[in-house]
C-alpha cells in the first residue's frame, strides 16, 4: 500500500496495490483501525479532491429527491456513508438544519471541505456535528459535538414526517436525533393501528406511538427506560393534536415491564418491538440472540389471538435469516402458531450498495399470530 511505509497520516489518501504493484483502489488510511483503508475509488484515474467530493455529494443528495415527498416530510438522510461512496460520512436533514457525523479517518481529514460543499449543495444554513459514535475510538479519533455553522445550538427542532410533526433533540438524542430509517415503517404501523390496543416498546420520542394514535388506535401503551424521552413522546402527541388521554406511559426496563404485564395477564393485539442495537458484530450475535429471543417470547405471550407483532433488529451482527430463526424459536417456546406477513427494512434514503450488504442493517417482520 503506497504511502504507508512513509508514515501515512490519519485519513491520508493512499493507493492499494497487489503484490506486483498493480493498482487496486484508492482510499483513506486509518493507522489505528482494523480496517486500514476505506475505499474512495476503484478508478486509478480518479483523483480524490474537492471536485471528487462535490460530485459524490451532489449525486447522493440529488437521489433523495426521488423518494421523499417534501409536502409531507422534511427530515431524511442525505448521505449514507459507504452506500453513497462516502465511507464514514453521514448527513441527515432535519428541516433547515443538517446533522453530520464524521465516523472514520477520511471524512475527518476532509471535514472542512465537506462542510463547505454540503452547505453549497443543500442550501441549508445550519450544520450541527454529532461525531460522538463509539466507532470513532476505533479510528483513534476523539468525539466531537457542537454547532459548526449557525448562530446557536437549537434545543429542539420541529420536523415533519409523513404529515405528522415531531420535536427532535439533535444534541443528545439517539443516532442523529430521530430514527429517520423507520419513516416508511412508521407509516405502515399507522395503517395497521385502527381500533387496536397497542403496546410500543422502546418508544423513544414516539415515532411508532404517535403514528399508532394518528392511525386511530384504541389505546397506546408506551414503554421506555427514560422518563425524559417519554415526556417528549407525549409532547409529540400533543403537537399533533392527538387524544393523549388514550395513551399511557411507563418508565422502566422493557424486559422487566413485559414480565410484569405477563404476570398480570395483560394482553394487546398490536405490539411493536424496536430495541436498541444488541450486536454490533457477528462475534456478539450469540449474546444478542438471547436478548432478541427473550423479548419476542414475552411479546408473543402478551398478544391476543389474531394479534400482530411488529418486531425489529438493527444489529449489524444479526442477519435477517438469523433474526427470523430467533423469532421463530420464540414463537415455538411461547406455544403460538405465527406467520410472517411482511418484511420491513430501512427506507430508500438509507440505501444499501450492492457491494456492501452490511449496509442492510435494519430488518423487521410483521407477524400475525
């Protein structure tokens, strides 16, 4: 690899060559990571410079316009890292504010250029940085959070998704503030909710709970370990002028709360399981499998006959095939007969490059008992 013996710095552009010195690819060097080079280009004639990044960013951002209806949605992903040919770079749009994450050495080195180009192409006036993911430590990079472009850090941003409004905490919220990858699944849940008694686990700021209430659910029970995010979910219901009196909120460990509900003989006919990531890598899959099986088993025991379970895994280390086997095992142990009626994934603004199957991290099933 050219440049490495000369002491290539973090994010420096290097050429990857074979044993005979023939060019293979060009990428960003990361001396502290197990992934030493993340590829920018497979073309020996393509220079990695400002023109290169302008073209890649324009292509990525322009592609989103084909899949997002601006009359109903103003929050979506503009750049999805490897799947847009920009490994380590995330750009999410929240109304007129952009949130960026530089998660690897390449975007870190080109950060100033990228910020300038993102502003130019997007037309937005504010950029907030959330480069605080744990993956940065694997790159030898310190976390960085704060306003890059703009007058002051917004405490809350108001966005619109599928015609519904949400307040978002981009400073401290999960991911970049909101689960933008669940937009289509929020809409699907809304279409299923009418007249149902809904249990929403790991509610966070209410993407599924608000959608269920907007879909005329009879009741919505929302559970999360954080009382603060449950208050935000309730505020989002009020923001949409929904009947909050039909919603209940419980703070606690979801596993323990579901066991309590089971022991009390409670039942629901629509349950949503959208837990946090249990396994980042395949090496953690066995431990994650126990957690997924336990929570799905509890959900099956709480479902009424004919009820629907909407269950997700966002763990990159758990494949869709493995996740299906885990949920099938949970159904067997719960003594129920169930079938998958629909498979769910992240939205089209979170595309997966054909040569990067790891980009298909979100997998879900709509299951009928």
